[in-house]
């Protein structure tokens, strides 16, 4: 700025002032100049300080950044203590009784004195509360510590071990000094959610209950409408000594976020995590209610809610049952075949229990055990170690969740041991067992190493039918099979199909592309160096799909945003991540969810109520169920054209059809929404000879009301990829076998996407680009007559379900090398959008 002023002929203010004075001596002149400079510097420093104080400091104090915000913290520890010199009095169960108040006050003083003696905890100690007493005599306690924002650095020093150490070293001493000379023999402490720390003397939403042989009921506040926000409720339940408590929730609907809203059940009268039975949220169907059992005569139920969305809550039923002990479970099983299960299955097994079953069969025979259901999941447990709940067989522990588990003995005796610790339980297991001749373990069948028997036709067919690959080892490959490097046999037409069928990649080696080349989606080979270079080198643009950095290039594999920009990310729509700048990839995504929590098609099984809420049953006149369909909006259904396009014109008349949404049992229409059709629109290019373009859109006369059992499925974008081998589900009320009768209960079956090359071969070239195959080439699982028009759905990593196909046609049902053929939704997506706006 100074140089600019001089350039314009201006003069510095100080120079102007000096030119108007008389001449001074050089020494005096220098002194004046220095003084003025010092004064100016002092003024500048003061001004700078004031600017910083008023502009910067005040601003930072008024609006600190998120990283600068410090808020106080709270820590709560709960547990129980054993008293040796006081007899139990039933009056101690009443928090208003003189006995309760006197003993609770004394114990609270003991806890306060103990923490006050500790130099660390005394700084943050707030209060201790005795919440209950039980036989024994046990006193249940919790203690609160408040840490100011200025001391947050000490939080890592708050540990269960440190709290327990202080209590064990101090409560005995302080107890002897108390008025009643209390003899405290043991004490526990565990970190606890502060929201569950309740005082029985503050009666707000606190309940003390006595269980009997008669079923009694508890409900959440506001049930069945909705519980209020910031709910903090606690139920203490007691039963007669030497009995246990059985609690069942016939209705359970809590917000689906266990960090905000949850029901926490404890095998104690304290919210001590080491005594937790389970923590649940979400919604459960009436066919799969939450059922828990205590290990003794006490139970604690907490309801906590912090979300803005409130749900109806729960209805619980509790009663007394005989207590389960190691003597009342397990035992010797001498029969040649039978079954056994964890205690109270399918209810949750009790905590703190050990059971042993010993299976004995005649000499010369061995034992085979197959677990048809196995679930012992617990937070933070390594299923390779199984250090908490487990089943132990022949020295090996098993835990977690397993879809299949089959074991065989080495002798004619087999011991199965079940153990549950004091915290967290689950549904447990159901097991079948039978004796077998080791010389002929599977008469007329193949014996898997796992002990499972399968059809001999499934051996060396390229599929892992045993589950342990034992049916695919040491195979002599046939002429039409490819010999993998690992010894497995695969169909020759699986070679070079861009799928690692062998597992070791040997079926994809020495294919048309060299090692340093990339194979395009259309089969062409390009240099690996040009992949993801923001240029379309493959004609279909597959070299630029799923790149780590989006180039914005639009290809057959990229999602096109509403703004016209493209996202080079596979299956980016409705994946809970905003990829488009305008957010259009996450719009219209309130689909593909199952409100209920779920823990006959050939080879399938009965579906649960609400498990497939988009499934629809189509009835023609008085013929009952004829075809299936799926819900894609409140007024539109998706089905197959061949259900309506036939020689009989009445099938294309919408007045002859009735739709049933939310149906599970064809004979039960409770909670089912019936709707007439307004319009039937089949694809204009549908071919009755080839089943090409086998798709139909059905418009309802009245919109559906979405409920727990009625909800739309997500439709994939035209660029969505359902890779070969992806497990998907097909549902319907079709015939249970070829030529059989239709099912009464909705059926489900897991099938796998079959790659297009194999699909084209096994169908002898009858598939078009609008078709896809899914199923098992080995047969056994497939859709069948009556399933037509129903959905084939696949679950993405985001948890969303997408409809990949529509049941279209097939050669018979569940035949070997004859998978089901489905209309490919991605190829017909544009027509669906143009016709319905969905």
C-alpha cells in the first residue's frame, strides 16, 4: 500500500508532519523518531490484542467447533453383594417397608464410605442406590459417577476391574463399621447403561411383580398405541423360591435401532450386563415370539426409548415354571433313533446351565447326529474359541449360528455336552440322531465325511452337496466334465465363463485372454493397462465399471443420476450411500424391507408370517390360487404375462381376478387385503411360444395400505448386477412336486443365480437376453406350477431386497440340469418405469 501511495505522489503522514517543524539536532531528531515508532508499535499491539479478543476469541466461545465441544460424562456400575449375617425377611421385597429402607440406607452408606476413601473415585462419586433384595441374602446395587467436561481424560481409568477392586477391598471394612455390623462376603460390579439405573423408591414407571402358576401380563406404557419418548421403565419379577420364570412376548414392536430403543432382560434384579439374558429391538412376528427363561426365581425387564419415532411397544406374559438344573436336563438316550434339544427349545435356554446327553447304541454300530437348528450367538464371542455358550462333542466346541452341523461318533457311544454361562442366551438347538452300520453307513446312498447321506447321483456333479466337499473329491471326471487342478469335476461348459467354479481358478486359466489382459463383458480382451483409465475401451464399457474412482462415464454398467451424471459403482441404488450429487440414487428407497424380524416350492419349506411381505396371490374367478405377483407400489403389481395371455380371453379380463396381499395361509384371510384389478398390461412384445418378454403389470382399483405383512419390493436399476452364484429366494403357493397339488402355506426356497453361458447350454439355446436361470443343476429345488408370476428376490449388502426375476417357465419341476427360467427384471426395467412411473 505504501508504494502505491508514493507512486501517486502522496506523502506519508509522518513525513508531512515533520516538514512543518523547525530543524532539530540529529540526536534529538533520532530520539523523537524512535519515540514515535515505539508509540505506534504499542498502539498496534493493543489494537491487535483487542481485535483478537473481540473478533476471534468471542467468536470461538460463541460457536466452538464440534471437536472443541466438551460435555460432562456419566458412568454407572451395578451388581450385587452377599450378606452373611442377616436372615432374609420377605418384607425386604417391599421398597416402602421399614426393613427395606433401614437395610438399604445402611448399605448405601457403606458404598458411599468405600468410594469416599478412594482418592480417585471420591472426586467423581455422586450416589449409590440399593434397588432390591432377594433370597440369599443378596442386595442389588448401582453407583453413579459424574465426570465434568474438564476431566474427560480420566474416562479410560473407569474400568470394571478398578471398581470391583475398590469395592472388594473396602465394603467388608466399612460394613463392619456400620450400625448393623454388616458382614459382606462378596460383591460384583459391571458397567451399566445409565438409563437402566432406577431407584425403587422413585415409583415412576417402576413395577414390582410376583409370578404364579397363572399367566399374568405386562405391557409397555401406552400399549397398544405407542410408548412415549424418553421412556425409562423397569419391571422386577419374583417367583417362589426354587422355581423359575417363563416370559413370552406375544406382541413385540420396538423401534428398529437397539442403540436408542430396546428391551433388556436380566437374570437378576440388577441391570448388570454380566447377568443379561438378551437385548432386543425391532418387530417380531406372532409365529416367532420372544420367549426367555430365568435360571432362578428372579427376572428384570427394562424398556428404554430415546428415538423420535415411537412404536406400539410390547405385551408380555409371565408365569412360574419348574427350575431347570443339570439333573433335569440331558440323560442317557438308548434308542436307535430319536431327538433332543436345548432346554425349553424353541424358547431361549436358561443362563448358568450344564446338560449332558449320552447316546448308546449296540456294539458294532456308530452314532450320527444332525443339528437341524443351531443358534448360540452372543455379542463379542469368537466362534472359533466358543468361550461362553457352546455344545461340545468329541472334544470340539461349537457355537454361533450354523445352517448345518452333522457329526458321527468313533464308537457306539457319543456324549453331547451343552453349557450356558451366566450372561446372554439364545434359541439353542434341535438335534436328530440315529444308529448306523459303519460298514454300510448310507444304504444305496453316498456317505459324506460329515455324516450326511446324499443321493449317489449328486456325487462328482460339481456341486458341494455334502457341505464339506467330500462328495466332490477323488472323482473320475466324465467326458463331458472338466478336471479341476484340485481334483474336482465341473461341466465343460463352465470353463472360461468368467466364474471361478473350481474354486482354485483352474477353469478360468488359459482362456481367450492372456494374464495381463482384461476380459470385457462381451468377451473381448483388452490390455489391463487401459482398465479404469476414464476411456471406454470395451464396447459395453465394462472396463470402466466398479472403478475405485468414478470417472463419470456412462456405460451399460453405470447408474445414471437424475441430473444426467453417471456413477461408476456397481449396484449403487438404494445402498444407503449417497453417490449421486443430487441424491437421486437414494430416492424412492422405502422398499425391500421386512418389518418383521425372521430369524411349498420343491425342496422348500414353509415361509413365516410377514417374511415375504411383497408376495401376492392371484385368484381367477372361483379357481382359487392360479399365479403369483409382487408389490412394487401401493397401486401396481408385477407378474408374468403368460398368466393372462392365453387362448381363453377371459384370463385377460381384469374383472375375473382377485388379488390377496399379506396372505400366508390360503385358508386364512385375517389381515389380508383383497383388491380387484383395474388394468392388466402385458408386454407388447410377449411371445406365447418362446415366453420372451414374459412380464405383466397389474393396476389395482384401490391402493394398498402398507403394514407389517404388506410392503413393496425394490426394483433394480437397469444396470444392477446379480452375479452368478448369488443366493436368492423364490416364493409361492405352487405345487409341491411336479403334477402335485398347490400348497396351502406360502413356500420359500433358496436358489442360486446360474451364469448365462450355462443357462443357455442347459436350456438348449432357448433363453433370450430377457431371461435368466436360477436354481440348482442337480435338481431338487425349483419353482413349479402355480408359482408363475411370483418374485425371485435377492438381498444386497445394504439389507435391501431387490427383485431380480419373475417366475416364467421351466422343463418340469426340479429336474436335474433343468433350472427354472425367470424373466430378467433389469432388461425390462425401463418398460416398467415408462408404464407405471415406479
